[in-house]
């Protein structure tokens, strides 16, 4: 029964839906039991509970190897047997991005076993490989649904290249796949040791289900992983072998010379704030460290290769900077040649300091490591170490406190009457018991944090604040409604605490392997060196042009294009590296890329100082420039028709004007329906497919004082900035068969019957159902206060990183639709985005067009999207408008099927002269009805007149 309910909640299409794209979305979800709704609300089905259930189970020494090619069953496509691949003798099994493979295993002795997989990461979409693991058809525990297997990355070239300004260029990260064996472990990092799986004696089935990326599997292994011994015992054993300390040896390996990393985000960095690094420069960019904030997520690792000249005892040190986290320390697991040398190296602390320091393993009495002559691999892996159980406890506490918050809301609503006695302690069973448990838990964790870090800090302050508030609520339950706002704020802060506490950044300048008699240099760490550095940096700042990125071409160069970009420096640096490597090298056209504030584009163009090409431009700008003969018509180029097929027509539509096209789409975004699986299951609700079903759902949510989120209706943040038509109104208008303009853009069509009815339908959500106009959807979705809502699909990236405690408990599907006369469901949604535009005064239009074609091509957009995700993580997944490039980005396959289904329904909003009044007066009409209480028809008719007048005025002004 539970599975049936779960399936109903997961379905992104109703039973009466006949639209083809919806059917695809259903199919995608039906084959995705790896996203298990049946466990979404079950917090007990976690690894900790699983261990407790089998707490007295033995650890047999038996080792069982299952050859992947000897599977008993496969389900889905993409499975192939490959022989003798990349030096691995025998057959291996290729598994794709979807489907399941099953093996049968006979276990002689009952007990706990570790599991590992020998795999080869064949080319995919550049993200970690993800699989769900089942024993006898069931997930043993929740975390087994998210097993991750790393790809291996390295610098594209061992030699650094420089631009013509003398700055080092960041080396691109490329895959260097090798056969690797990895134990199944917690991808969140809450368990420092690999998972233990319980098997009773007898025959079992093991199933791996693909969630993301293809992988070649050679074998699975059940085994017992032995724990490393303490240093004292290991050293005693080495001494008995007659190992002696070496003399006069000091090996220095620069951090940036790492030979392998688990993620493309772990690229070498430039450190200009300290003279302690090598190589050092106060004026130009030198690639000289690695790690930093990029190296913070549990499970990420970096390896260095060391060539040891003679066998013996060595000591080990790292020159590091850990000025990121106070109150807790960054933890690393150190392995040499794949093994932890002794127990103390499983959790190495790197404590806070505001500058670089020498971290000697073992401190004042350094540990000695036995190293044989020859090459060795030293790896540091991010670990939560001693803090893992504490962070997990806070996450569990947060989940319980949020659950209680939702139960309180169901009785009091979001704005409780402070004079009413709600008797919450009687109406909500176990409320005070939960508060007592969580108060004690948070106080205990705060105390443990102080013990581990050796000092008080802001890390435990928030835990204490939350515990004190719970104390007050326990003592006087009648005050709970008054404290609800503060309670919500504190739980929100607790969520942020969990996210930041999981991050363990560390920057490494160098690692040293030395004989025990050698001393480590502290050059550049003294006050004098710092003073000299600050002085030099101050003077060079007067002569550095921070707008220029990378190579700067001379004015005399034969072909040169000036491009302006308004995003961050990281994006600009990545783009410039790609331009130099692939565009300039292939075409001979130089590009001067400048990082500027794009609000200066209009005045610069008017003054004749504008660029040839401007990037990341809003939808309204190209047509507004085109009217004034400031943007170039791209249809003048012979191959425009071919280039335009890279995008959906919905992406190109906003840039069409008077038979011309004045920009190429860069990004395209649209809304999706986000929903909390656990809460909908709790309320026995299915995901709505039509707006009638939304109305039914709203009644249930309202009864429980929960809310449905529609896209916010807000004034623009910057005065005078264009307000696009509200995306919810646009979706309803298109679904009802309406349009924004008629007669080729000569008049607004919002005064048509369809336009008026749509405005009425939209405003009724706020007048009849009292939906909120402005809110923070991500936070409310996280707490469960708003368990379902419509938002831009890029919110997916934010939630993936921002809300780890609800991982696996939410999903997104196409937005609800309108049933047409033929019974099909219209899920049309409006799209927005950004574009790249060529200015009409571009000096070399052919060269500028070549650049625009290169930039919007499938290969360039794919590489840039992956580089951005590699640079900043999953939160920076790029919403490219190129259809094929979007297919190549590393979405989990089940989620991408839903995204693709909605993409088919995306519709662009046209831009016309005077069209900027549409969004502005739609906003005014909305507030006149929803806040002012004026009848919907009257409001929209009044304001459409203003829109009509402005369109007429602008058409006259431009002689149309």
C-alpha cells in the first residue's frame, strides 16, 4: 500500500493526461525507484538505525567476489560486456545512465560485510557517478540510494601558460580515467568509515540502479575492512623490522602540482594575499596553491606523487592556510599508497589561523612514516572527522523541529492571534517531549563542540540560542504562538549551520617529506615579509587594469573583437581561457574580453565607446537597441538560419523585431513545479496535474495552514528597470490560447476576452485563496511551510546544495496544465533568459559573428557549462539555451526527463516598441485588484489603455 501511495506522489502526470511529453515524464519516473518515495518521510530508515537493528552481528573474515559480467538479470538498456578494457583482463559490464543490474550471491556466514566496486569511469557528463544499491530488492537504508563514485581529474598540461600580460592561466581540468576500487560509503560524509551491510547466511540478490552517469564495472566485493592500528603499535612493528631514520633529505612538492583530484573544482589557485607562498608575486597572477573554498565537501580528495630517494623513516608536513572556519577545524584523512598509515591519520585536524603556517604531522613530536625507495602517492581527503556525528545529530534535530513547526502551523497559521489560547501542548501529541529531547540534544552538541575545538565560538552560539528558546517554550507552552517567528528564524539558522559546518576548506601551498633531522623553512611568514608584500601590492594596484581579462590584443591586430561581460571574474576567466584555446587558435581573431558593469552599456553605446559584442544581456535590451538602430540584424549573415536551429523558437522569439533577429540566446529558463514528497504523502495528496486539481489541493493546504507558492509578484529591485510580464500570468495566458499582442505587435491583446479571463483567474489565487505575493520560496520549501510551488527550474541547483537535510524528499515536475477541448493537457510555460548581442557599430561584423557562433555552439556551451559546475559546484549548473548542450549537462536522468518534458512546452514572450509598459501595468493592475479590491475586469481594462497608448506613441516615434 505504501509503495502505491509513493508511486502516486511521484507521478508527474495525471491519469487523464494524454499529452505526449507528459507520458515521457511518467515513464521516466516509473523506472526510477532509486528516488524512493516510500522512505522519504521515514527518518528512522537511516544507516544509524540499520546498525542498531543488527548491533550484535559479527564481522566474518569471508571475502566474496562477484564478477560484474556474471549478472543474473538486467533491466533497461545500455548494458554491454567489454573484454580486456584498458589493461584489465577479463570481461566487465558497461552500465548506462538508467537501468538496473542484479547479481546473485551466496553468503556462508551471517554478519556485517563491507562492499566495494572495481570500476572504470568511462566518458559521461563530467559529474560523479551515482548509483542506488538494493539487497533482495530493498534499500537497506536511506543513504544507500545515493552512493557516489569519483571521476579522476588532472591538469590538461603539466606546463603553465601565460597571457601576454605575464599572468599565469589557470590550467583546464581534464579526466584521466583509471581502474579504481572504492568501498560503498556515505556521500554526505556523516560516516567516516565505509558502510556495513548485513547479510544472513544464504542466497541474496544485489542490485545497482543507475541514477547518473555511465560506468564500467569489473567486480563487486564483499569483505571485511580492517581498521588501522594506533601509531605506537605501528611504530613498534616498524622498529622491529630494523627501519632507521634517513638523514639530510628534504623533498618539496608544490600543492599546485597535484597529480590527481576527485573533482574538476579542485584546480590550482592563485594566492596573492601572502608572501609565504611559492611562487610569489605581488603584481601578476601566479598559480601557486590548491584547494581553498573549493576543497570543502566531504569525500573530495587531492593526490600528490612523491619520489623517495632511500628507504627509511621520514616526517611529513604541509604548508597550509585554514582561515575559513573558526570554532571547528578542517579535517582530512591522510593515506599513503591507498592506505591510512596509522589510526591518527584517519582524522587529521587543520586548525584556524589567519595566515599560512607549517602543519607538521604529529606537532612538536612529529610522527615518523616508513617509506620505501621509489614513488609513493600521498592523498588528503576531506572528512568530517570528530564532527560527523554532531552535524548529523543537528540535521536530525532540524528535521524534527521543522516537523513540529508544521504541526504548530496547522493549528495557529502563520500569524497566530496572541490573545488566543491554542492549547498546543494538548492538541499536538508529544510536542513538549520533542522540545525537551531536542533541547538536551542541542545543549549536548554545543558542549561537545567546545570540547573538540578547545574554545567557545559562534559555532555553538546558535545551538545554545535554539536550546534556550526551546527551554522557554517548555516552561511556558502558552507563549509558543508568540515565539513562532523567532522559532522559524532560529530553525532557518540551524539549517544554515548544518550546511556551513559540513564545509571543511583548506588551502595547500606545499607538502614536505623530510628526514627527522631537517627543519622546515618559514620564509615569508614573518611580519617584515608581510609588510613588504602589502606595500608592493598597494603600489602595483595603481597600474593594473582589473577590467581586462587574459590576453589583450594590440589595436594594430588584423582582426580583433571587443566583448563585454557582466558576470563574475571566475566566469570571465574561464571564458577567456576557452577563447584563447579554441576560438583565437582556430580563427586567428583576437578577443579583448572586458569585465564591466552592464548598466554602462547604454551610455557607452551613445558615446561611441561601446563594445562590438555584449554578453549576458536581458531579454528586453536587443529589441530596444534594434528600434534605435544600435543593434545589428543577425539575419544579414548567410548562415543565420542554420545557427538559429541550435535553439528552440521560444528562446529566439524575444529577439525578433520587424523581420530581423537582433541577438542569439545564451540561457533559457522557465518554471517547474517543486514539491515535497514527504509532506504530500503525510497529507495524502497527489501532485496536481491541472489547475482544478491545484484548487482542490489549495483547500487542503489552507486547512493545514500551509501554502502553495506561485512565482512572486514584486516590483523591480532597481528603479527604472524593466519588469517582464509575470511568468505565472504568462503561462496561464498561453495555456488559455491567449497572446500578449495582436496585429503584429501594434496593440496589446490583454483587453481581449481571453486576456481578461486569464487576469481574473490569476488574481483569484490571491483574492480567494490568499496566496502570498512575496516570499522566500527556498526557505519556506525547506521548512515545509510551503511544500509545493512553482519556481524557476534553476532553484533545483540551489536546493541541491542549500538543503541537504531534505535530500531525496523533494522533486520537480512540469507545471499544472489546462485541459483543452480535445482532452489533452496544455502545460505551456513562459521562458526567460539572456542573450549575446552585436552592436551595430561593431568594427568587424564578420569577426563578431564568428565569435557569437562559436560562443553559442554546442561544444562551447557544453564545455562552459561543465567548467562552471567544476568551478563552483552543482549550484552553478548552467541553464544553456543550446538544445544539444543542455542534453550534455550532468542532470540526474529522472529529473532531466521531467525538465525536458517541460522544455517542450516553453513559449517566448515577444518584445515590441513600448512593450516595457506591459509588465509594469500588469503589475499595477494586479495590485489594484488584489490590494485595492477593484474588480479584475475593471483593473486590467484601465491599465491596458496605458499600454495601448505607449505602444502607439513608440510606433509613431520610430516611424512604424
